[in-house]
């Protein structure tokens, strides 16, 4: 019956729920085999699964760990084995075992299902889960992944084949001082010509269209298949699931062509959503907490830093940093060190990347490098030399001043004035007076202008600060928070008490409360449905129906911590909240009935409305007296 109830929730609230779209208009609720789904969860105990990714310590009925989704020193990540869900009281993430695998493995719903099914040695009933189109798409993706893996093996074998044409590749690797262990770790390889790879793959029996769609091969003017990375040193690009999804190739001779070339975007590879070395970063996170991630621009910077011992490094592959990449790196650490090239163009890229990271709530610092050098150049001077650069990393606001110092020649009067004007606009955005004072002193020392003159000009400086989408959302929340805060807190507490079966909440009828928030309505519907059918309320069932990242559900789960829901104070707060909200509903009804009474011309109907108003007023009076 509980399962039937959950399935009915899918039907009636599909606009709110995480329906895991496989094709337009196709939802998991219509494809899901309930028996398989329940068996999958039963065979994948959440404590055992999460224990494979984080060290759990049992205290009472709860298992605790440092959150695998954000950096922390004190464990705040709680795993409820009885209810089969997790919740972090630090960053607010929560979910069931499928949600955990989706997040930790960076995969979709079906990817998580297949990982858990393999773990439990269960066969996924394809026909029940996937539409015909989805099955065909997945088969194509699997074929392309197999092609890319075979390509990577082929390129690696070329490198050490003894073929004279591979000497240039080996010489380049030697010149960059990469060890054989590092070469193997990153799977570096060699493309020797246009046609040997197509011949090798043809012998594997792959479909021609799949070969072209994978991006590994292209066509020449005659329509003959050719190696898309012909003659280059090969850098396999591997995703968080350890799949080879693309290749980066570097030319070894000077030509008019671009030095680096990436595989075209495919079903497997989306450059804006991919980070180079994320696979090894993920493995590092399984071994230890990652205090920060170093962000560089290219393959060689990444490999050289990794070889030197800086394993917490990823690259955006030379492209402008995207929001998707920022969100991906945030899974591994909330702190990022931007270490782009030391030239002026590199600094412009740094500024753009910093703003994107900041908008995603990431703490960012910038690593200053000597002019004209990149991280690879610096780390070759010694690990300590690069560590010194990391130690000198500066916050965003300081870096903006540093950037302006490079932009202007302050020995020239006009440029000095432009520098001061732009620098003061940056200082104006500082979050504290102490930071402003420190920055003004630095500008004083740089320009020779007195501190008091700079301070007076700062007061007259206006800053144009375009609103980001996040800023607008924060303003909207702030506008409504003052009036709605107490009301929202009351609803959250009532729903939390009902969800976790607090004894004093047993007789509360949620239908009598003026619920308006969509998440609250969904939770209340689930609770009422369980009570009606006489089945146990399971908080974890909500992860099957509510949207992917639901802040309101997370806020409600936060209340199930310590003694927040127990004791006489909690009981009194619950009773007061229920009375207040019941009164609000009745008073709203009275206002609406008064409008109806005024507009109604039929005497008999007016009398009926008046009786209802009187009855509601008696209920309001009773609620006031019961305090």
C-alpha cells in the first residue's frame, strides 16, 4: 500500500517531482518497475553503500561522517539506516541511496540504478525502465565509449611500439620531464598517421556511423575514414566515471594549424561540462578530504603539477570557465585556487573565471605567477617554488587591484588617474572597512596620493554592479523573509514533527492548515496519505518524488537533529504553531465569507453565510483561549 501511495504521488505531482526524463514527455513514473525499485534499495543498504565512499562512525542510531560533498573537519553528514536516507547538517544535501550514487558518481538516474544493480548482482529490466528510443541511445553511447577506450589503448601501444615515427612523441615527453609512471597514469599515447587507427577499429567490427559520431575518426575528401588526431601526441580525456570520452592532441611540429586540437563534441563529450583530470580528483576525494582544487588551463600544466605532488588539480582545457565546470568542481571542494598563465591574456581569463566561481558560491583565490610563465614552467623550477606561489594566492578583490596595476602605466599621469578611478571602484565593493583601509593604503603606496585624498574620492565613487540571477533571487527572498519567516518556520516544524512521528504531533490534522508552499503541500499529502492508509511514514520516500535539490525539504530535515523535535519546549512550540496557522486559515475564510455576504442578494444564502461566519468566529475565539 505504501508503494501504491508513492506511485500515486508521482501521478498527481509530476510537475514538482524528479521525474528523470529519458525522452521528452517520458517520466520514470510510467517506466518504473516498483518491485525492482524496492528490491534494488533493499539490497543496497545505504550505510554499506556510503561506507564505501566515506568513513562512517556510529553514534546511537545514526552513522556520522565528514560530508563527501563539501570540505569540513567536524562530521555533520548523518546517515539514517532505519529510514535509509542521508542528510548533511552543514551544507544541507540529502537524499536516498540512488541520489547519493548520482551525486558522488556524477551520473544520471539510470546510471545510478545500473551501478547499484551491478553491486547487488541484479539485472536491470530494460523494457520497464527505458523507452525504445532511450535503449537505442544508450546502446549507441556504449558503442562510442568502447570505441574511445580502444582508441586510447591503440595510441598507448603506438607510443612504445618501437616505430620510428613515435620518436618525436617520446622526445617531447622526455623534454617535458614526464616519468613513465606519469605517462601511464594519464594514458598518454601517439597517433602516427591518418589510416592505421581506422584500420585497427575496422578489425574490431565497429559500425561506420558510430566511428564518425564518436569523434575519433573523420572523413577525407574522398570519404575515406581518417584519424581525427593524426600525428599528434594524445591526451585521453576521462570523465568522473572513468570513461574515455574524448582526446586532446598536440602537434609536435610548427605548422599553421592550432597547436592543440580536441575531439568534437559528441554524445559522450561536452567540453563545457568536462574537466581534465576529474577522474583522478574523484579518486583522491575517496582517499581524503580535499581542502582546495587548483584550476589550470591546459593538459601539460595539469600533468606536471600532478607529477610534482599537487594531485588536487584540474583543467578547463584552454576554454573559458563555464558554470557547469564550476558546479562540477564544487562537488570536490568549495575552495578553488585559480592558477592560469602569468601573461596579461591569462589574467583576463582569470578575472572571468573568478566571477563565475564566485556566483556559484565557491571561495576563490588567485595564484600569482611570474610574467610569461605558466604553472608547468614554475613547477619545473621545484615543488617549493610553485608552493610559494600557492602560499601567495590572493582573494578576488586583491587580484582585481593587481590586475589594474598590470593594465596601467602609472608613471604616466593620465594612466595613473585611470588606475586610481578603477581601483577605487573595486575598493568600494569590499565587504568590510578593514579591507577597504588596507587596500587604500596599498593604492597610496603605489601612487603617492595621500590616504585622505583617496578616502574622500572613495566616498564619491559610484559602482555599477550588474545584478546576477543569484543576486535577484537573494533580493526576492530578502523582501519576503521578514513577513514570512515565522510562518515558514512554523510549517517546517509541524511537518518535521509529523515526518519523524513526534508523539505530540499524532492528532494534528494537516488538512486544517493553510498550506501554500508547493513543497509543503507535497509533504503534507504524503503524510496524510500514509495516515489514511495506515502505513508507516518514511521520510526517505520523499526523495523519490521531490525535485532534485529541494532546499525546503533540506530545511525540514535539519530539524531532526539533536533534541529539536523532543521535549516540552518543542511540544509547546508545535501546539502554538498549529493554533496560529489554524487561526490564520479561519480568519482568511471569514474575510472571504464577508465578501460573499456583501455581494449576495439572496436572503436565505446570506443567512447560511452568516451562520458559517459565526461558527468560524467561535473557533477562532476557542483557539485564542486555548493558549
